[in-house]
C-alpha cells in the first residue's frame, strides 16, 4: 500500500513524536528517584566548577573514571547546582541529573529519523518511533539516568558517515565517541575495516589523522590544567583495568556459572586464570570479524558492530550490565538498511534482554524487593542462559548475512548525502 505524506505532515508527526517522548521522559525522570550511580555524576558536577581542566588532578578525591567529553555537560550541571543549591529538592535533582541522558535520547531519535528518511519519510518516522519508545532506551535515561544514549548517538553517526564514504567525518565522530564512553573503543576494528572497504587507504589515513588531532585538542587543556602529560594513558589504561572481574552483573557466560564479581585472576584450570579464557575469546572475536570482512560476500559496519559486541559481551570478562546496550543502535540500523526481518527480531529480543539486565540490578540496589535480593543470583544465571541462546541466534543471523549474496541491488551503499531526496510532486512517497 502506498500513500503520500506531505513534508508539512512529516514535520508535524516528527515534532509530535519528539514532544511526547520528551514529556514522557521528563515526567518519569523527575518522578522516579534514583541515587544509584547517578550520584557519582552529581559528585563530579559539584567539583567541576572548581576547575574544569584541572579536574583530573582531583580525580582520586572524587573517584572520577570517565574520559573528558561528558565532563563538559556535567560542568554545566555543576553551575546549575550552584544556582539552585546542592541540596535542592529531589525532583529538581533528578531533572538536573537526567537532563543530559534524556536530551541525547532525543538527538538519537532525530538521527534515526535522518537515517530512515534517506530511504523514505515513512521509514524515517518508523525508525524514530522505534528508538524514542524503546523500553530499554527509555529505562536507561528516564529511570536510571545513565549516559549510554550519548554512546548510541555517536556510534550511529560515526558508522553512518562511514557507510556514506565520509572517512574523515566518521573518524572524528568516532574519536568523540571514544572520549565520551570507554566501550566505544571496542568498535575500532569494525570501523577501520568498513572504512578500508568503502574508501581508499589515503582517505583512511587522513581520517585517522583527523581523529588523532581531535583527541589532542580535547586532551591538551586537561593535560595542562591537571599537570599530567600522560593523562591520555592514565585515563584509558587505568579506567580499563579498574574492574578486573569476570562479570559485573552482565548476563553472559560468566554470569551463567555464578562468577559475578569474582576476580578474573581466579584459577580456571591449574594455574591458568579465568581471564585467560576471556583473552582467548577476545582474540577469536576480533579474528572472526576480520575474516568475515575479508572473505564475506557482502559486508556492513552495522552488522559487524552488532556481531562483535555480542561476542565480547557474552564471552569476555570485565563486562558491565549495560555494555550490551550498545548493540541496539546497530541492530536497528542494520534492519533499516537491509530490510531483513531477522535484524528487527533481534532488535526486539535484545531490547528485552538489555531492559531486564538493567532493571534487575537497579531494583536490587534500590532494595525494592526482599525476594529479588534473595534470588538475584538465580535470576542472573537464568537470564544468562537465555542470553547465551540469544547470542547463538544473533551470531547465526550475522554470519549468514556476511556469507550470502545481497538479495538485490537495493543493498548497495547509499549515496554520499544522507538527506532524503525531495520528490518533484507536492508529497513524499512512503
């Protein structure tokens, strides 16, 4: 069935979608009080107005373990606290702490609209709605107040620019992502492989150089202000080694065997530590991605990112409960581009799994249910088993994608511009 949407209708529908999504998030975000994790952001926000660029000199005092870019947002939050008072009302506190996560959710919704609208206006609206009203995304920002929506937005943009052949822009946006959330760096091999496939070596080098310059520009004032010439290595190496545990509430292989918060240095066989198993799986995961990009009959950065993060989350150590959240934008984008239903089904299933993984931990720490407190380990093992089955399915879907030829020419890479083409008529064909 075909029908036409005028550009004005599309604009009104998108505005209504964004407005309702914002209202719903703000209402729940302000009404639902959560201090777990969010008060770390509060502590950093209090301190940042004392000296933004010197903050890493005080990192141990305030337990700061984030890269620098999100600190600019928290600096503004700190100024707001100074205006309203550090002990302002609970509702206002929740608004201040959840404002940025909610804002980036909306920006990611707009980005998904733009990606979908490069195919048709109707597709853009569907994509925006699937992200705006995704339960896991909503829970992450409006209820918990976490910042994974920032990562989702930047990774989506980076890989979309990469798919469009804009190597320099893709690399700069990816560098920004890596300076916002540590786990964005997991996707580096996939981005480089996709760039190598879609552009020439010279443009890849230029892109990497632009990314390095971006990192230097951001880090330099912090290095000077904190008097730490090796700050870059301190932030990433120390941050990466801060949680040397098999799993940190993540529903994965180690959660299945009851290894939550068990140090990865514990023996697996003889003197061989559990962490060695995680290292082996890490190498195998990256090896699988390289093989599929080199030998596959077709490739896609979004499918590769989905597959790699699934492998790392389910099979390697040091995974936190929210790290699987990163697969959601990749699964949705893969469906939008290739229109293969297994990706949409995966998006739905992964939405449910990431929602449960977040909710169980948050409700446990809020002590909402004595029953949950007593049975949390059992639930974790049960859902880890389910997630491993979901993992097997996701690997099968992604590997099959790489090893089969595209069904038709519609799977070819899009044009350079991601702006939807305007029809010569007065409407937009959906």
